[in-house]
């Protein structure tokens, strides 16, 4: 018996019969820094759910991530007993075409549908299938295959992102993914994930379990930076504090980029705890100036963000446009509010009634859903798909664009904002009365070393007044904190300039599309000697083509795989 798990096929981010050009397979470039030109970050993220599922079932499983349709059809010939397709709502048409191809080319294979796409109403009559997993997948598959449901969760070791580029310069994959749990208990009205999973489902239930996974990452892969895929990581406060205690007791230093909420941060109390934990990036939902959501009640975001940033913690704030109370004037009050908080990054999302959520049910009852908008257009980077009293669909596209532009003009390039925040954090730690905070200044220093190489290219490409102001402040601060740049640093900076010129020309004359390559992981059974080392499927994509070798830091004294030596070159200096 064997299983194939696959994501939907590419190309992504193009106008074709399956999708739209606005639906790129990129987080920052599509949803956050999208209007920041060459300053926009270019990262790809693997389909983590597939690796997580494969690691936690005994059934031998192969993984096909980002296939082409042709490659997918070729794989079908291998005679899988089960084929699981993971898809989200905007990729409905792709999932449907894949299921049809399975019936045609592998009629013996059983089809399992999973991922957020299964929330589409009447999905069972729309896509060929044998099984549908609605919500959490590990326990579903274990049950389907007759495996023991209560086997402890095995956490895979995977890169958080790959194929990374900042200003055209390759940025090695040096951070791992951590998935402590799925879902969220808060169940905000619009939120897809909290409704999809019912409530919060912890995979790693204790601080010790998280700590053990982090140690495995460090011992086996030399990874100490983590992107944490957990909707509200610190909400289980005791788990977080136990993790911190273990890190400090065992002198293990990790860094975390997390999703959280105002309410949870306030619950933590002393924000120095975040510094001690190594939290360097937080994604917080501001949503609106009005306190519509319980998680934001009584929060002074000005103070909260200031406190985070002065500690060197980069803030990504998300804000929702086209709420019921927005008209063509009041919408700017919210844009003005969130941009005035000066977070390092802003994600503007149009309100999106997503099946399964309370918002969707409400809008369905009120007859607000526009039924003629196809699923591939319901991705949130172009037009709304409901009737709004004050915005047409075309206007929504225009307002969304202008909100991103406003943030860029008012706050400057996110790359520069985050460098400034890191500089502030370095000073904060260096001058802190407590030794356990002071020791963290070294981590900031390493990141800042790397970030400094981007200043020359930034000077060349700076696009607006606020970015210029930031650049000036940053340069002064570097000189006062670290002195002048040395020759190796200057050479690295020039290399970044070359990369950025090349990238600028590529975007100008060829187009700015970047799409992940297919990644295939051969059949394996977790925990057996034949198991492929986790992370290997992306390793060829993760290694930067020409990093800046002469500024290489001495490698730690331990034996690393070839992949790792390459990926190691500038660890510790990660933006997200
Ligand atoms: C990482 C991520 C991305 C990555 C994509 C990586 C990839 N390779 O696909 C990037 C940044 C590129 C991205 C892009 C987009 N994303 Co996205 N993304 C996420 C995010 C933050 C994490 C996904 C994840 O890995 N979760 C962890 C794993 C463990 O959970 P999971 O994937 O859901 O899998 C579990 C179950 O669903 C189930 N399962 C999943 N698949 C399968 C398959 C089988 C066979 C089985 C049995 C079970 C199963 O089992 C797993 C374990 O329980 C989620 C939000 C979230 N926190 O989940 C949004 C999310 C999935 N994205 C979403 C959206 C809308 C988008 C975009 C359209 C946004 C945009 N406009 O740019 C684009 C689409 C890009 C494209 N062309 O397809 C929505 C989907 C909404 C919906 N109902 O369809 C989510 C839920 C965010 C939200 N709005 O709440 N995204
Ligand atoms: S706090 Fe965030 S993750 Fe939790 S329900 Fe609200 S929006 Fe969703």
C-alpha cells in the first residue's frame, strides 16, 4: 500500500483557465510588500501540511509539491493506492482537474481531498473523490489507514521557506518550520483557519516537546531560527514559559517568528520575555481602528508596537478593508490608523466571506454573496466577491492597491524599517541591566552585519522620501554602533548592488514572476532507515547560487552535510 500527497499544479500567478495572475505563490510579494518594487521580499514556502502528514502516518508516502500538470500525470503511473490532493478555495479548478486525471490515468487509486478547499459548499458533488478530510488531517489519515490514533506526533524537520531573494540577492534558507498546533480558539468572525479546525489542536502540547523539536533541528540541521506556524503561538502561556525556562536552563538559543494577537501579548505581560525567548518577528491582527474583535479590546497599539520595536521585534500588522462600516472616506481612517502605527510590514486584506466562517453564513443569509465570481477569483488580492454598500468590485481593487501604496509612501521600504527596528533592538539589549537580555545583543549584531550589505543597493534604488529618511537614520546608527564598514563588507555590498541591478532589469523587461520549482520526495516510511532526511527535497533550491563567500563566518565545529555547509553561510541573519 502506498500514498501520494500532492499540492496543486503550477504555474501559479498567471492568467490561465485555472487561476489569475494576482494569485501568486508568494507571501510577502503578494500580500505584504507587494507595492515596494525591488524592495519586496521574494520567498517561497513549501506545502508544510503535506510533510507533516507524511511524517505522522505509517503508510509509505511520496510527496509531490508544486508539480506541473504533466509531472503530476506522470506520477500517477506509479500505481498509488491512495492519492491525497491538498488545495485551498482559489485552487478549486486545479484540484478538480487533478481528480479527473486520477480517474482517467489511475482508476484504481482512491482519491482523498484535504485542505481548506473542502469547505466549498457541496464539494462532494463537485470533485471526484473517495474520501474528504474536513479539518485536521493527521488523525483523519491514521483512522482511514487503520493506524493507531494516539501515536505521539513526530515533527518533520523542514525549511520554513526556500528560493529566497532580497533585492535580487539570494538569501539562504536557514530557518526551519515549527508547527506546534493548528486552529485557534478565538474564532474571529472572518477567520478561515479557526473555523476550519473547530478549535485549537495542539500537536506539541508542552514546552518540553517544542524544545525537543528545536534541539533536533539544531543538532541534525544546525538550524536555530524558526518560522512558527501556529495561529496564536503564545496563547498557551505556560507552554511558552516552559519553553523559555528550558532554553535558559540548557543554554540553547533559538529565534522565532510568530503569529500572535494583542490580547495574547498583553497576557505575556513583560515583553522582555519575548526577547529572552528569541522572538524576532510578530504578526499581529490590528484589523480595524474600531475594537470590533475581542482580541483587540482595550489595546493601545501605538504603545504595544513601540514597545515591541524598541526591543528589536519586527511587527507585521494586518488590517481588513471593506468592513461593513467602511465607506469611501471612513476606509481611509483605518488605513491611516494602521499606517500611523509604523509597523515594519502591513498586510491589507479585503474582507473575504470564506465558506465555513461565521461571516460567510451571515453574508449568505443577507444575500450579499456574489455567486457569479468563480472560486479562482476568490483569493483576496484583487476584487471583493460580495455586495458592499459603498464599493463596487472594481473600486475594491483600486482601494486595495492605494492602501498598499499609502503604506509604502508613508512608512518607506519594509526592508529598511526592519533594519531600523533591529538596530534599536541591538541598543536595547546592549544597554539592558539584565545579563540574560544583554547576551541577546550578539544575535542582533549578526543579523545587522548581514543587513548592512543591502544599504548600498538601497541607496541606488530608494524610491520615496520616507525610505530616504530611514536610510539616513540607519547609516548614522550603524556608524555610531559599529563604526565604518570594512573591506569585505564593502565587497559584499557591491555584489548585492549587482544582484539588485540584474533583478531590476529582469522585472522591468521580462516580468517579475517567480514560481517555485517542483519538489518530489520519494516514497518513504517515517522512522525507518530508508527514510529520506527531512529537508532534502528543498535542499537544491535552498542553496544560494552565489552568496558572499569572502564574508563567510567560521563554521561551527560540527560535522555538517554538504547541503548544510552551503546553507550555513549566512545563517542567523534572517528577515523572517
Ligand atoms: C503558508 C501559507 C501559504 C503559502 C503557501 C504555501 C503552499 N505551498 O501552498 C503562501 C504564502 C504562498 C500562501 C499563499 C496563499 N494563501 Co495561504 N496560507 C498559508 C498558511 C499561513 C499556512 C498553511 C500551512 O502550512 N498550515 C499548516 C498545515 C499543517 O495546515 P494545513 O495546510 O491546513 O494542513 C492541515 C489540514 O488542512 C489537513 N490537510 C491539508 N491538506 C490535506 C490533504 C489531505 C489529503 C489530507 C487528508 C489532509 C490535508 O491536514 C493538515 C494537518 O492537520 C495558511 C493559514 C494557516 N495558518 O493555516 C494560509 C491559507 C491556507 N492561505 C490562504 C490563502 C487565501 C492564500 C492566498 C490565496 C492568499 C493570496 N491572495 O495571496 C495564496 C494562494 C497562493 C496560490 N497560488 O495557491 C487561506 C485559504 C483560505 C481558504 N479557505 O481557502 C489560508 C487558510 C489563510 C486564511 N485566509 O485564513 N499561503
Ligand atoms: S485571533 Fe487570529 S487566528 Fe485566532 S481566530 Fe482571530 S483572526 Fe483567527
